[in-house]
């Protein structure tokens, strides 16, 4: 089959899928859609995904949206490089960690990163400061889990990709000029969490990693590292 991926720059769920395709060394046709130009709302794209959301993957006649569903499909259809476990125990552990990110990591990271990234810090600064202890606790827990390498089974899995994208989104926010007065205590990440930096390096070493980076992160006047450092 011929894989096609519809995605948007800065979409964390889309980045997960790009990294999975890279980890599995799967060729695909890229369709980068512009949010500002409302390309996810065109009749052509809505005919593919009526919800108008990215990522959306086509594999032949099959169309799948929702990033976790896409990861599950890719692992079943192309099992040569498993990302969802080699045993039942690994699969259960990977899914547990993925859902922990969805339930705990994502809202905690987002409570700090989103107001910085979306320009609402002036009205949300108090909430951001209140969210910092929970954020630090999540990073402490992640550092402990990756102290010896990937999260599960000694090889990179979907759990690593999901948590990594969340960390990178946080790094992106923490390095924006608006974050400087907050003294978040997050950047440089390696000052407190060197284990996270070492772990992130495993993902950043994937073939084609640079091509998965959100293009707009590498443009403009907002500094943002291509790698966790």
C-alpha cells in the first residue's frame, strides 16, 4: 500500500505519527496543511476526514484519524519494528504509559506551555505558577523512568514518542522570551534532568528526525532548539 499523511506544523499528535513512521522506516507521501490558511477545512480534506483534524493517515483506501489509533494501525500493519510491545506485558505497560501521558502529562505540561505559546500569559500567569509544582513532579517522575534508557523493554516504543513530543512542546515554550521572567526552573533541561536529555537523544537520533520537526519552529524570531539539551 501507499501511505499518505496529512499533518500540520506544531500539532503534537501529528508529530507522534511522523516519529513513528521514522522509527519504522516507512516511506510515505507528506501533505503538510496550513492551519492559518484553513487548509484543514477545505472540501477536499473534509472529504477525507469530516472532522477536519490532523493527523489523518491514508493507506490505500483505508483512512484513519486520531494519532493513537494511527500508531496502533501502523504497528499491526507494519510489525517489523514494533512500537507497541513484543510481549503482552510490554504492550500493557506501553499503553499504560501512553494513557498516563494523556491523563496526567498532557494537561500538566499544557497548563504551563499553552499560555506561553498562545500569548495568554498576561491573564494566566497565576495559573501557570500554580501549575509549576505538578510540572516539576511529572519531570522528576519521567527522569526516574528513563534513567536507564527507553521507557519499556530497552527499545524505543510509542510511549517514548508520546512523552517526547510533550517534553519538546514544553521546551519550546520554556525557551520563548515571554517565559524568561517566570523563572520556570525548566530550562536548561539538563541542569536538573540529565536523564531526560540522554533519553531524548535516542529519539533525536532516529533517521530522518530533523524532517519530523515542526517547520515553523525552525523559522521566525522565536528561538527554539531542534533538540532537547
